[in-house]
């Protein structure tokens, strides 16, 4: 088997024969084409938003001259708009390419981590049917028999137990298993150990979240940990699925909203059952926490009565569920 390593610019092939080199070139072309589609989409949006910004600036100047520069309440701006505003005021500090790179990072960092979190939440709720039923009851209390209407911001504020389930899933299986930092000054630990300035350090979030001092029985799925009364007094850095400090995830509120929308829609229409226990999940922690052997769920429409199930992961003995 040839060894194929991928870099940001393309594949490097060692020990290749004609077939493997052909496959590598095909993959390189496919990667290049996909990147062109991705970058082309983002660049197109940037140019459209830049044109919109220039139009708004011209209109704003006209209005200011007409009303004597009266103060107006500023509207919240999207991330890309903030970057374009900064480029408008400081044209030599950030280029269109840099704006595109920052925007791509936000788009795709949020996509992968959110999808992983949704998967782990479904897995844990599929193993803990009592908690899943509480989610279903909460969803039904808000939406009733209506399975299709759009979810509003007001609905999201009412999905309190579902939010606790998402947070508990992020505690057990944080989307980012670790974060890395470089110390900018000497750091003195509680035991007086000195971490010198310029040291690269990693914080393993999974280990932090499994500290029994902060989370008794850390291996147990307990959404109640995140009830307001149970969270009071907990160390603010004992739970850091989105990192912490000035370099934390700027999209964490949106990520929780997005997951609540997805999962609320799901449980309005379906129930799920996990076919693997925790000992059968093989974790792999690269950039994102995943299951090496996948997450296998049985999904059942809610209008079908729950009976004994024989659906299992291939190679496992048959089990039954109520």
C-alpha cells in the first residue's frame, strides 16, 4: 500500500505505482475543484456585501447631511460585515483573501463541531430513554401536535431541558477534545511550579470535564447538572466546551441555538435508540471528538408504537428494547 500524505497544497506520494499515482492526482484535482467552489462562493458573498456596504455608506452620508448628524441606534452586524467595516476604515490592514479565510474558518469550524455535538446528544439520549422522554414532553408542551411550524426565538428560550441535555453531552463528549495555548508570561501554578513564558501548553477538555470534584459520577449522563441551582458555585473553568477567556469560541451562543433547532425538529417527529454501549464506542480525538467505529442509532417515527426491536450493529448479538 502506498503512503499518501495530504498537505494544504496537495498530496505527497511515497512508494507510488502507476495506479496509486493516478488516484492521488485524481484526489488532488477533486480537492482543487472543491476548494475553488468553496472559495468562489465566499468571495462572491464578500463582493456582494462590500457593494452593499459602500451603498449604505453613501446613503448614510446623505442622511447625515440632511438631518444634522443625529445619533442613531446601531444595528448588530454579522461577522463578515464587521471585517468589511474594518477594511473600509483601514484598507491596508486586511485583504479580501484574509476576510475570506476568516469567514471560511467560522463557517466550517461551526459546521463540524455542531454536527458532532448533535450526534453525541442523540447517542446519549438514545441510551437514556427516561431523559429522552423528558425532552419529548418539553417539545410537545411547546409545539403540541404541530410538527412543521418554524421554531421561533421565543420557543428556543423555553427549551431549557433540551439545552441541559446538549450541555451534558458536550461535557462527556466535547466537540474539541483539547485546546492549545502559548504562555505570554511566566505562569505560576498552585504548587508553585513555574511554566516559563513561551511554553506551548495543551488543556485536555475531556479530562477537565471528567473531574469528579466538579462532576460527581462523571461517566453518568445527568442533564440536571446544568439546572441553574446545580450550577451555582461551580468553578467557571470546570466546564469549557467552547474554551474560555478572550480566545473562546465566538459562535457558542449560535451553536447552542442551532443544535436546539435541529434537535427540537427531530424530537417533534422521531425517537431514537442507541445500539452501542459506552464500552463499544471507540473514541478518536483529532481535531474533533468522534467515534472511530461510528454511532449507530435506530430512528423510529413517533406515530409508530414502540415494540421489541431486533435492530443491532452488524456482528452483535440481538437485543430487545421496549
